[in-house]
């Protein structure tokens, strides 16, 4: 039986993808090329430096490590400005209700995010107290699709991978969950998240009963 739920942050609990997009778009604009919303899809769930590499390849640019670090910092400063004014109203519909329901049923809750800004987002939205364990981009060496973030989460919760369900909105995250040996619920559209065990449009469509149904065969 399922003992723990591991949640991705961006795109599952909060919609910070729009702020990432605005900041990356501004950077691309300063570098002299366009960056569309469709391009932004490729960055979801991907680490900051890997995202920059994708962005630069779209612009046909190849730059030194030191310049890349400077650009990543510039992007993050803009992004940080956006998330610094976030509040609980930016929690995605159904997310808090589902997390609370999980806790009421005795399920353990962990965060498994690639973001180095996760603590700022959790604190500003008031989500921090709901987590038993928080694994973010400051605590992992390898980014998704590497399973490290979820394996570490399960270990700190004291549960086995097969007792965990991961909630993810990005392909890289779904692959990470699979490689960790965990069940995975995709949040979004079945077209892009086909490799998840089940796909739902949002956590509004999830309940503990439904989760138990889906994970017992
Ligand atoms: P940062 P998640 C990911 O968070 C985002 O989806 C991805 O777009 C971002 O590049 C990455 O975090 C790193 O974020 O620049 O804040 O360290 O979806 O794994 O919660
Ligand atoms: Mg995500």
C-alpha cells in the first residue's frame, strides 16, 4: 500500500512556470533572439544551468562558462523578484486540499523539486508546514531525470520506493520517478505526459480514495 506522496513544486503545487518563462524570455530578448511559450515547455522540470543551455542552443549561441554563470544569475534575480511577492493565492486549485487530505489519512508528504528557490516559494505560499521532508535543488547533485531527488525523499521519509507515489508535471520528472521505482501521476495533458502511470489535469481531480484505487490492482 501507498505510504507517501512526493510532490514536484513548479507546475504541481504552484504555477511558477509563468515566472520562469518571463525571466528566460527577457534574457533571450537581451541576447537578441525570440523565446516562445512553446520553447519554454522544454525547460519544465529541468535544472537552471541545463535550462540555460537549451535556451542558448535555441538562440544558436555558444558561450563561456563564466558568461553562462553571469546570465543564469541575471535570470534568477528577475525570477526571484517575481516569486518574492507570491502568496497563498498562488497555490494551484486542489493542491492544498489534497495535501491536507493525505496528511489526515496518515500518508507522509515530501517535496521533490529541482528548484534552488523552493524554500522561498514554500514559505511565501505558506506550504512549508505540510511537508515531512523537503528535497530541493540545493540538496541534490544530479538533476531530474536522475532519480536522486525522489530516492533521497523516500529515504528521509523512511519508506520504500514502491510505497511512494510521485506527482509531476514534467517529462524529466516522470522519468526520474520511474527510475526511482515509484508510481507516478502526471499533472497536465496525456499528450505530453504519456509515460506517467495516470494523467490528471490538476490535483483538483485527485483524492486519497482515488489514489488508493489507482495504485491497487
Ligand atoms: P531554479 P520543479 C524546476 O522545478 C522547474 O520546473 C524548472 O523550470 C526550473 O528550471 C528548475 O526547477 C530550477 O529552478 O532556477 O529555481 O533553481 O518543477 O522540479 O519543482
Ligand atoms: Mg515541475
